[in-house]
């Protein structure tokens, strides 16, 4: 088999150091030098990068060729071993069928009043002239929204506590690779395991209380849905307590970690680019936000879409290849980890005119300059059968 494009073996150590310092910047440089397909690393830490729609297209079709479990092992300390995001094959299909209806648009729209309530609560604590960390303030706000949406109001007063319990495990997942697991007090892995136990104690107690009380009558409460739902295409079996725990905690982690980053970048972009904040303010006005109004806010939609293009929540994602694939004319062997980068792809000049400019109007199909995005060139939430379960909830937030 021909050698894959990429730095020679003697340069891989230096390439690895540069990637640890600036992963995305180094991917851009490697793409410019070697093209849409290139390899980095060696041995068990060898990765093949697929940049652009032609290169990464097959990752979103023929999903039986790939495994997600191998590449999602680092997040299992948070998400558990049965979460939809870490599942493969029939297990993934069954769990997704059960969980997906909890995030249909009708249920999501029921959460808009609580989203508005929590945002107003946060902004009420801001005083003109004060200096504050807007990202951390909005992050705490989003955490409360997510936990209220998942658990209803029963745990609303413990949202910050639950987030604090989980945070050390999230910090471990966010560490640069490799994820070293040394279970000695004071190490990141030990802190992550303690965080997992403390989080599970609270979540399993709530699951037991719901089962004992017969759930709730609130159809928008995701936990109640998960406890009552069954597989519509299988044998009608319901999720076990462990499966419910894993879905709920993975939704908490994804629901506020990634969304808060996206909201932070959107607010920054709106303030940093002249005229954007003012035009947003004019469109939103002083009226209350509801589902009907959201559907008419074309400029807001453009601002959010453009922010997600430039700063996608998942900058890099991957698959473990169970079978060989062809990518942009290059044969990729089975057994390797294939990675793609929405961040890099969504900034390619051949796909996006003036790619580094923040231009909400590029999403307005009513203007003469509109160019429809190339399929699989815009991937802030992935695509295909493995698309993010909560993408519509995140967009609504």
C-alpha cells in the first residue's frame, strides 16, 4: 500500500508538539501543504485527516464501515458506556429511536418560556458600567436551562450544584490527548472518577424518585419521557436505569458545554462586527420571544449560522475505520482513526467566499450574492444518521 500523504516519520514528533500548541492552526497548515487527505502520528496514535466534502463524504454514509466507540472512549467518564453518542450498530439505533422523540420541535418549543425566563434572570444581575465575565455568566444560564429542560423544575434549584459536581469530569475530557488515567488522589483522572460518582448519586436518586412517584405529567420533561418511552420498532423494551442515566448526563454535558461556547462566540461576533448588534436589536425589538417570532427572525438566523460556521462547537470529530475507504482518491486502511474538522472545512476559501469575514447575509437566500453551501461543507452538528440529537434544542437556545 502506498504511503499516505503527510509529514515524514522523522517530523512527526515536531508536528505533534505543534498540534498540542495549536491544533486547528496546524491542521490548516498541513492541509495547505499535503491536500485534503494526510496522516499524522505513528503506531497506535496514527490519525488520518480528511478535510473538505470530497474527502470526508464517506464518513457520513455507509456508517456500518465505522465505529464511534473507539474514538469516544475519553468521554465515557462523563457520558457512560450506553449513551447514544458512544453507541454503535443496533445499540445506537435502538437508543436513538427511544431518545429522538424527546427532541421533536413541538417539545423543544415548550422550553422557550423557560429559556427566556433564565436569560432575563441572568441579565437582571448585570449593571451598566460593571466588568463581568459574560461567557461564564451565560454558561451558568445555559446550564440552568438544560437541567430544567431535562429534569423539570424538581431539580431547578440544584442546577448549579449538579453542574459543579460534573465539572471535574468535563475538565478531564477537555484535556489534550492522550488522556492518562492515573487513579491517584489529586490527579485529573481521580478527580474525574470522584465527579462521576457524585453526579451519579444525584441523578440515580432522581431516577428512583421518578419511578417511585410514577413520573410526571409534564410532556416536555426529558427525564420523564426517557423513563416512559419504549422502542417503537423493537420489542417494546424500555431503557434501563443505567441507560437513562447515561442519556441524561450526556445531554447535560453536550447541552451546556458546547452550546455555551457557541453562544459566547455569537455574542462576541455580534459586538465585534460593526452594525451587527444594532441590526439584531432592531429585529428582536422589545416584544417577548416565542416560537412564532423566532421563525420570522431571518437576520438572527443568519448571525447564528455564521457564528456556527466560523466557530463550530465540535471543531474536530472522528471515526474508527472497520473497513477500508476511499477518500478523495486516497485509499485509507481499516483500523485507523479518521478525523474531519468542521472548523477547517467551514473556512475553506474554495467553499466560502471571503471565508474569514463574519457575514450573516451569506445565509440570506433572498439576496443576489447568495451562494448555496456545498453539501457536507457546513457541519456544526454533524450530518446523516449520527447527527447531533439535540441540534434543534441548541439552535433554539
